[in-house]
C-alpha cells in the first residue's frame, strides 16, 4: 500500500511496528526523532494514519517492504498532482491546427503528447497559485519544491497520460518558465519555422521586431495576435509562431529587441565585447579598488515591527591582484566617512601607496575633499585614480562581491541572501527559518565580530588563479616590482580631509555634523583646561576643519584661510568634555574638573570686565560721563557751546 504523501513515496508507519513486527512502537518513535525514519505525514487525531518515506528506509527494512508490497515502480500509487490535470481545449486546438513547414499537421500521437505536456504544466501552475495546496503537495521548504514537483511528474501514470517532459527538476523548471513566457510553441521543434522565417522581411520584419521590442514584453502568441490584426489590412503572408520565434531569436534581431525590451545590462551580458586585461605585469598593491554594498545579513532590530532589520553595509578596499581585503568599514551608510575608514585601514595594512585606485560613481567618492585625498594617497610617481562608468563591467569589485557573499557571508544562518540579481533558489532566504529564530538574531554591533571572521575566512581562502595559495599568501609572498613606502607618521598625516564649508567656533565650542552624527569640540591648553586665551580671540570666528574619522575621538585641526588662499594652522580641538551631574555617579576627580570648567564663566567675565575698566581709565569715556553730558545738555536747553561743554567735563561748572 504505497502512497504519495507530499509527493514522497511513502508507506503507513504501522506496518513496521504492528503488521510486520519489525520494531517496537517506542523504537519507531525514537528513530523518527533521530532522523533514521522520515515521517511524511503525522498520524495525530482519530482516523489519521502516519506515513514514512520509502526512500529513506534502512536497507534491510526497505528489502522487507519490497518483498511484502512489491516493487513500487510496478505498483500503481496515488499521485495528488494528477487530480489537477484537466483538459485544455486551447492546447488541443493549437496543436491540431499547427502545420509543419511542409504543410503537414502533427500526428495525432504528437498532438496528444504535446497537449498533455501543456495540461501537466497547467496543473503545476494551479497548485503553485494555491498556497495551501502547494504546501500540502510539495512541502514548505522552498528549496525543495521543484525536486518534489519533478518527483510527482515522474510518478504520473504513463499508461493513462502520454507526455514528454524533462525528468530532471532543473530542466523541468526551465521548461515551465519558458511555457509561462511563450505558451504552447515551447513544445514545437525550433527547426520547424526555418522555411517560413525566410518570408519575414521588409515591412513584416519591421512590424514584428518593433512590436517585440516594446517594454510590455509580448509573448510570441500575443505578438502573433497583433500580427494577425495587421495582416488583414496589409494582406501579409501567413506565418507560424515557430517561424516568428526562430527569426526573432537570430542574433541580428536579438541584439535589437534585447536592448529595447530588457535594457542595457541584458544587452551587455549577451552582446557587449569585453576587454581582456593584461595582468601579467601586475603585483601586490599595484591596483586597489573600493566599493560599497549591502551586506546580506539580517540583524535584531528593536525599532522594527517584526524585530528584524537588514540595514548593514560593507565598504571593502581590496588589493585586486591578490583579492585580499586590506581595509573596510561596517555601518549603515556608504558615506565618505566609510571610504576614509576603509582607506585608513588599508594604508596601515599595506604601508605603501597604490599605483591605481578605482571606485564607483557614488557621491562620497566624487566630492572635492575625497578627490583631494585620493590625489594624496596614490603613488607620487605614476599613481592615478578614477571612477568606473555606471553599468560597465570593468569594475573588479562587482564579481568579487558576489563571490564574497556566496562563499563566506552567506554561510552564516542569518544571511538573507538577497543580492539584487540573485536568481537561483539555493541563494534565496528561507524566510520561515529566519522568522522562527528572530529572538536568536544578533544586534548590529554584535555582528561586527562575525564580519571580522568573514574577512579572515576570505583572506585565508585559496586564490582562484594561484592554486594552492591563499589570498594572504599571494599578497605577502609575491614580489612587488615597484613600491612607494609610507611610514606610520606619513599614514597618520595622509588620511586627513578638510570640510569644504568653514564652521563657526561659538561660545559652546565647535559643532561638526558628519552624516547623522554630531560632534562637539573644545580647545584645551597643555594642562587639559579650557583655553581661555583661544576663546578670547576666536569665539565667533570661522575655521576650516581638518579631520581623520579614525581620530574623531582624539582631536581635529582648525585652520584659517588667508586672503591669498593659504591654510594657516591655528589650534587642535578635542572632544568637548561632558560632566556627570548626579554626584553618586561621578568618578574620582570629576567634581574638581567640573568646578574648573564651571569657573571659566566667571573668569572670562572678570577678565572682560577688567579689560573694559582699563579702557575707561585710559580714555575717560564712561557710563558716568555719558550721564553727566546728557544732564548738561538738558540744563542748557541744548544750547551749551563746545567750550562750555568742555569746561563742564573738566568740572569747572558747579551744578
């Protein structure tokens, strides 16, 4: 009593522990838990029978099963897919009316076989459109659906149904997808339309090619419907679908409609001539490339309604010759700050300048400050840098990213495998599994360690061209034919960039915004106290800020630009101190430092007050004198002469 359960050939479980007495029920239950027996249907509830997979039975039990029930290939079993196979009158009519190039119809056997092919693919389509039916027949695992569909098709009773569909699940899936796109003609031999294709020229050719090039993407049957409308008016010759298909898929026509219909990327992948690079003279650090990409990982996100997020981006800088990742940034952005972090790490790793540095058209690379930085990073003797044109295949990072994600990053269970151009099911996320394990997802900051391990795995993996050598070995062991070294001090001074707009130093210090982050800085003296003299002469002035993102927690540099465009260093500013206001939480010495910073308000006030008093003493111009002058003006009715006012100011009048 074989039966298909979820399209897996199965037998009732009770045969093992009741009818045949091969094991105790407890043993059966234990072996199911351990995976030695695979249950294809649960037996919970009255009247429900549990089933187990025939193919997964141990060899000795499978032998008994065949002896008791017979060879499953010779025994009729119920296939649930057959219940969805229904007549297709349009398919029957299509193949009945179809004529070969010699004018003869298909044989009745061919007509029946091809129509049945269409009916079976229609049945598959019906099941896939019904989620509950799909799960019941083909299971929940998206990665195994087409394997299960293929098993179901292969198990269809051939004495009842005559058909000719691929036995391999990948070829069956491709045939199904072609059927959805082009209809019944996918079952016709491509050579059938060669003679009729010779009639396709002139205005007929222009009409067909123009229509097929439209972005609405006509199928061949839809195109033929449009042709027949025009044919009646134009009195054009009859054409078969196969003839039109064969003509359109000749290279001369394909290159036109693929460009218009599918876009430049599709055209490049099919027809664009590729330029081979001569890499025979390359060596480590001759060519660096940097690019950012979404990291295909899901993290735990408190702010998300489903507690899952996929916001992480990576910005690796790679030595193209060895494929070693020299530096990287890991964040939610792909800003110029991320580029600088990756570049700074790479320079510290390599301690040498590259001769070529390339990047994409992302705005963070093209801004003036980054172009100036790249000018300063590449080799002084012959070094250059440039961006790749959008959509071109010359960027070495695109293919490398794909391999990095597939070979290393996607091996972690939290990978969503959602690369923009991913197609195959093995590279797609198991959404059910991720959802079931949401509470086990790591937070963004905790995934940093996993990314560091991923980089290490990549660098320590075998290089695809240098067999037996890891990327690290290729990088460190292969000779550099040219080299411009950088000292640690040079590296520290190289990766500094200047903000293009001056920033005002205000009473609270200098505030700088980088992306969504805000940083506050204060100038301190050599003793770590607020530099009151700097504040005295510079509050309200604008400065050009130079900084290294790696040192934002240490200091920035403040410059003034002179009238002739020169940059003059003024001071270094450090992150502004913040003070704890709750006494019990204060660290040792914090109260004293708070008091020093707090007193600066009074100290600056006293200093400026003394400066004003000294000014009054030197000039005699005071608020008291103002009061006296205006009192005299009132007394004299506004008519006091200049001499009288001077005498009054000399206290010679007694009033």
